[in-house]
């Protein structure tokens, strides 16, 4: 097995809800090959934590006060284009009409979902 496959994917969880933070961290922890390395409760905090935590994947709530998830994602991607950012929401209706954004449903988060999401990312990068 290659050394890279043994290194867990480093995940930053970003949500202004402590309950959602705990739920997403539980999903990450329950998923083999993934490690929750940091938690942020705001977009501004997340932008700073990406490099400090050496995050490879950011699970990011769309609706947050101050700096929303969409602007946070833009800032992270500008500074760290190698980092995968996944936008999450529990309320899909306002975002469903915007086909330019890939926004996942928080209620779908599970170990299998996380593994499948990362596998799709790997496949798109190797193609």
C-alpha cells in the first residue's frame, strides 16, 4: 500500500452551529482514512485555519453570519487552490436554482458519503 494511502485526509469542519460541528466531526471520525484536524465557527476563522491545520478538505456551511460560506470558499480557493472545499446546507431551497454552485445537503453526511465524495475528487483529478 502506498504511503500516501496510509495518510488520513485532513478535514477542517466549519459551521456556526456547535451541534452541526459535532455531527460533522463524528462523520469524519467514523470514516476510515479521514481525520478532523480543526473546527471553525466562522468563515474568517476558517480562512486562517486552513493553512495552520494543513487541511486538505474543508466541510463548509453555506449560511453563516459575517462571512458566508460562499465567500469563505472563494477566499480559501484563492489562497489554497489545492484544498477541496465542499459547501453544505440543511436548507437546499434557496440554493437549488444556482446550478453554478455544488452544494451538498448536510443531512446526507455519512461515512459513505464522505468516502464517495473524496473518491469522486480523486477520480476527477486523475482524469
